[in-house]
């Protein structure tokens, strides 16, 4: 019988911690001291793949395309971005929790084929908000998966990214016709309207977490209008 085996615990700057478990042939990340629910696992990552595939396909033809990913997670969004972008692209990953980066450099990385080793990858161990605030027309695509969606779960500070100010900062950080993709565990019509008011043309896409069945997650795909 499969059981959860705790491999490591990583502190979240500002409070709280994440736990990495082995579960049979898979890995699972949970919030330490939480209700036992899974934040992510290596068996179901269809929506994480799509978070990068959809916007990166749209900008793949641009010379020296630049992309920013907020949240490394289990590496699947990064791997998908690298798959769909060209050899001269660069993908910056902003990950707040150093332990998550270490896990992806270790055995967990095999599940996504070690995208951190790709020479096009640049890792920044800080809040993606800091990257956004320091950027003006720097990226062709921005992909955000730092929490469960517009309402921060792991950190209340994550809510800034989904605020009107945070979305305006995303708009500023994107190049003309740049793409913004935001992952969420559930749909939120009010958030889609907020993205639209921030200067984007937005589409709400439902994606299965695993293959073509089971739980569906939401991805907002937004194109910068000006």
C-alpha cells in the first residue's frame, strides 16, 4: 500500500512552510500543518503544462523571446515554456522558497526532465512581484502560478499580484502584444473583469489537471492591447 513519506520541509520566507512527500512513484507538496490537502503533485500537471504552452506558442516566433514564470512549483510550467520557445529564448523563474529550487535540482527534477539545467533558464530566488516592479517592457510572456488563485492561500502577500495594481505592473512589464497567463484552482468571473480593465484582452480557459478527465483548473490568457 502506498503511503506518504516526508522527504523534506522548506520554510516560506515571511512565515509557514512547505513539505515534500514521496507517494509511491510520485511526489507531493503540501502546506505544513495544513488540512492534509495537496498543493501539487507530479501525477497531475496538465494545467501547469498548459499555463506555459498556450502563451509561449503565441510568442515563440519572436526573436530572443523573454518569459517570466512566477512560481517554480514542480518544474512542469518551466519545462513546457522551454519546449515551446526557441533556442535563443530566455526564461526567468522567480521562486520565493529556496527549498523548492533545491527539490527541483534533486530527485523531484527527474519528473520534469530537469528544466533548471537548460541553459535558457535563469533562476531568481525572490518574490516575482519584485521582478515585475523592476521591469518595463522586458517580457513577451508572463506566467503566474504562485498560489491557488486570486485569493492567496499560502501567503496573503500573494494577493498583490492579483490586485489592480499588480495587474497594471504585469501590463507594464510586458512588451507590445505580450501575453499574461494566470493559473487558478477555480474560476472567478470578477477576476477576469479586473484583468480586462487593466488593459488586456482576456480569455478564461478550463484545463483538466490530468489528461482529459477529473478536476479542471482555470487559466486566464490575456494579451496586452497596447
